[in-house]
């Protein structure tokens, strides 16, 4: 909006005075909205209109017009101002010579695309036979400030040290839940609203201001039923002698942020506690695994066989699986080979693994030799413990080289011979613990010298992500190794087969049939 004043009637526009170019040059350098208006009078001396003789070039009216207004009449520029309050102010200033100010002047506009209701602060001075009118638009600044305070939960305050008077923005009343009609809270009222434990922060803020620095504290207030966390940034304006004149403060309600941070910290503590618990459980489960089934570092001899065992934990440091194995030459000269996997991870899985392996050893010690019977006993044990798992149990006769074996939902062992490898013929077998009673048929292939047989858990050939044919890769590797079998073949085998699974432990038992 610019200065305005319109009146009825028409008058011939007088020629621009010689001083007009000088005034225009001066106003062009002024950044504020400012215009020099010359009155247009009728024959009887009545003011009928005003003409814009000069205007600042760096400010535009609400229609976006700048210096293009020079020479135009106010009745043409702002017709709705005709005989309005600002027009009357112009007449008085020209008649009396005294300056006037029109605070909170509202200009209404009905044109599309223009703000309908705008607010201005207008000052009018008589200068060089005309009017020097300066104006400042208030509504946009107020709207910006109101939005800023609302969106940012902000407010500002100003305290006059000499008079003890305070000024608050609307945001302050909203933050302190106070009726604006009551005016700002006194210092005593503010002090009473501070949570007692935070009075020390208030004093620290005053000491900071006394030292000449800017204060930034977060203090708890209880203006109503609930406690609020308010961040207060304060600064002091001083005179030439350093005496404080005014204190300026910006206040932000950060209750939600503090609440979120507190909740995040609480969740973080829970997570750390869980991680520590999981890590302790992981270590305990790992110790339990090592005590129950230590893994030999080198290949070892069994009756008619050379064997090697390898155990590779999952890449996840906080997961320990229930994989287990057993390899033993029995008193009668036969060899028992077994691998298994208890469902789940952690201490519960490791405990289940211990039950199954010790149970297998116990049944072997009382003369149970039939793989089908052993699997049946393992199934009963899982049913009683309310756990599930998979297993392969095999018994090798070194005299006949027959491998009698059965499976309970477990991956089928691989046989490699003379450059070729395949899965053994698959007998059926129910998952351990799935039903109370289950039968386990057996297969009995005859092995040859230098045959390689690989028993393994699913961590070797399965991944939860990706579609890589790991079983095919393992089969091809075994085939290549079986093409040239020597005394070191089992030593080389783990390095060629094993890659850690992200989710599952991997246990392998590989045997070479001796001559």
C-alpha cells in the first residue's frame, strides 16, 4: 500500500514544480515506502485530489506499482480511499502544518488477486507545499510473525529495566497459557512458575547476562496443570556506559522434543540392555557348544574312515544356533556319524542341542545301534522337551563298507566318487518333535575306497536372501576333490566349502573311506 488520498471533482493538473526532480532523486534512494503528494484544488480553493509528484523507487504498493505512479492521481490509484480517514488527515496536515501519524490504518480492497484487508502505519508531514507521506505495511509482518510463533512454538518478550515494564508477543501468552487481557506475567509470577529444582538455572542465566554473554537455558515451568520445558535465549541491550536498558528474550516450548528425546534415550537403554543380555547369552551358548562338542582342529581317524569336522558360526554376532554333530567308533568296530540342527537360536537352541547329543551318546552306550531306533528316541525326546529339529544318523560298517542311515527332515548327505557327486538316495523321515511317534526308514548304500561323504546342516546350502544355487556349488566342489583324492583332501575341504551364513550356523562332518 502507498499513501493515498482521493477526493471528488476534477482539477487541471498543475505543472510539476522545479523542485520535483530533486525530491524524486532524494526519494529514489530511500528504501522505505515514501511519496511526495501535491494537492489539486478547484477554483474555490478546495482540495479535490492529490497527485503523486515523487515516490521512492525501492518500495511498491500492494498492487506492485513503484515509480510508475508518478504523475497519477490518488483517486485513480486508490479509488476506495475517497473522503476516507487518511484523506482527512492529508487535509488537516496541509491546513495546520503539523505532522500526524495514522497507526493501524486499514485499507480494504475488493479486487481479485489483492489482499482484501491490509494494515499500515502511516506518517504525514507537510513539505515544500505538498505532503511527504511514509508508510509501513504491518499485516504481512504480523502474519509472518504469527505463523513463525505458531509453527515453531515460539514467543518473544521485551523487558525494560528502567520502568520494569514488559511486552509479550501473542506466542508468549499461548506458551504460558495466559489471557492476553491480563498482560505479561511479572518477574515474581514467572519465578513462581519455575519448577523449584530449576531455580539454579534461572540464576545461572542472569549471571551469564551480567557477564555480557548471551544466555541459552532450558527451564521447566508449570504455568498450568502440566510441566513445560522452555528454551529461553536472552540478550541485553546496554547504554554507552554499559548499563543494561532492555532484556530481549526468545522463548520456545520444547516439551515435545524433550519428551521424544527422553523416550529415545529410554528405548536406547532398553536396546543396550537387550544387546548386553543377548551378548552374554551368545557367549554362554558358545561356551556350552564348545564344552559339549569341541571341534577337532585336524582330520582324525575312525574305523575304516578318516573324518574332519568344521563348525562356522553365523555372521550375526548375537545369534548362536543349535547345530550339533557326533562321530564315534563304537566298541563293536562300527562307526556312528550324526549331524543335527535344533530350531531357533540362542541359549534355548544350545540347550536343546545338548539334550539331543547327550541323549544320542546315552543310547549308544547301552547298545542301541540301529539308526531308525536312534532317530525314534531323538523324536520322543524332542516331543517331551517341546522343541523341534532335524537330524541325520548313520552307522558305517568298515568290514562291509555299508553305510546305513536315516533322516528326520534333514538335508540329504552328499556322496562324491571319482569326479562325480550326488545326493544319496533319500529315505523319508519326519521332523524331530513334530509328532509324538514317528518311524524312520533307512537307506544302505555300499561305499568304495576314497569315496567322500559330506554330512551338513542347512546353513551350508541355504540363504534367506538371494537365489544362489549353493547346493550345486557344494556338489561341484566335492566332485572336483574326489577326482584326485590324496592324504590331504580333507584338510583342503573346509576352505573350499565354507562361507558363513548371515543367519545360521553351519556344521559339517566329512569322511573319506579308507582302503
